[in-house]
């Protein structure tokens, strides 16, 4: 896990249409609004985005972003190019002691199907390979999460198989699809 910790990882980068940057405490209104607007679509696969999601949830989570970077957990907000509108989130978290990380994403419901998740995924993968000592990035999602699977495919990730009972969502075991990116894929 220590090989994923980098004090030199830039806290923001741009893609063709997006500004992707580490969340700040003052993103609370934007995060709260995006989460509240997306509960129906996100909650089945990301239990943190629940029907009772409150501003306090957003603020408590944002307070953990900067300290989490010390542990190699990198979370970014996905913003439009101007940096004003929060479109979603993308992040990396260590898997184990090997130079492998898990890449996750969510997009607010009213901006899905516009390529935002794919562009942010490719951008973060390139950013991570350029600045971290990684050999592999995994993208794991419930087999029921077809939009997430499409993002992984469009991002050029390789489907490696189905992992039985890999995820626990709302107290229920879910099989999961495993996709990966390695250096040279992008």
C-alpha cells in the first residue's frame, strides 16, 4: 500500500472537457445537491448515497478527503471545464500491498450518457500511471450495474471475469465484474 502514497500526486488535472480536482470543504453544497439528485440511480450500488443523505453526511465525508490522501486514497470531484458544476466523482483506493488500485466513479443522474464517466476514468488512469508507482488499475462493479460496465468498456479496460460474491451491497452479496487497465493500455 505504501507504494501508492505520493505526496507529489497533483491534486487536479484537466481532460478535454473536464476539470478533475481533489474535493474541498467548500464543495459541500455541490456534493449534497449532486448526491440528492442521484439517489435513485446511485443508491443500489453505492449505499452511502441513501434516501436520508444529509448536508452533514456531505460535510463529514469532505472532511476526510485530505487526510485520506496520506493513506493512498485519492478522491476527486469531476467538474465541468469552468470548475463550477459538479458532475460526479472519481477516485482510487489501494487494494492490498501490491501496486494495484481500485478505480471507482459515479456521475450525477442528470448528466449521465454524455461520456463524463468515461472521460474522467481515462483521465484519472493516465494521471495515476504518470504519478504513482502502479502496475495495475482495477474497476470492480456489481454485475447488475450495466452503466458502470459500459464505462469500463468505453474506457478501454479489459474484462477479466466475474468474481462470485465479491461485493456486499445493502447486506446482500453481489457477483462483480472485474476490469483492468495496465500501463500501455491507454
